[in-house]
C-alpha cells in the first residue's frame, strides 16, 4: 500500500517499471469547503502552522488539480475505486477493505 504516491503521471510511469499497480483508491471529497476545513485542521494538529494558511491550502489544491488528478486518467478505469471521503473515517476504511476483498456493492467506478 502506497499513500500519496504517485503525485503525477511521470511518477506513475516510473512506478509502472517497478511494480504492478492493481488498485488505486480515489478518496473523493467534492466539497471544497470541507477540504479546506480538513486540511486546516490537519495542519494545526500536526503543528504545521504554515500549511493552515488558506493561500497555502488553495495552492495545494491547485497543484492537485494540475498534477495529481491526471494520474486518475493514466490508470485503467477498472483499476480505480472511488471512495466517498465525506463519510466518517470508519466507513471510508470499511469501503476500502470491502473493495480489496471484492465484496459485492463495492465495485470499481469511473472517475
């Protein structure tokens, strides 16, 4: 399990030379305001005050849209599982584990 990598298509291509990627989980949080709140809370919890700045958060989200989101189109659709990250953390974990174990109702979805 790799978390936060690849961050761009170039990294994905390098990874393909080293490992077989079987599954990609896209933790989707379409509500931008919720993303801001979560990122700010995480930064404060980790005592990274600079990362709690709204301009810094906006820049990180812009970089995600420009560099990281294209990774989702690099991999085949049947490799990507979209998980609703707006749910409580325990439900997100349940959905991921259900997908890994192939439980009905947790199938791959297009991005």
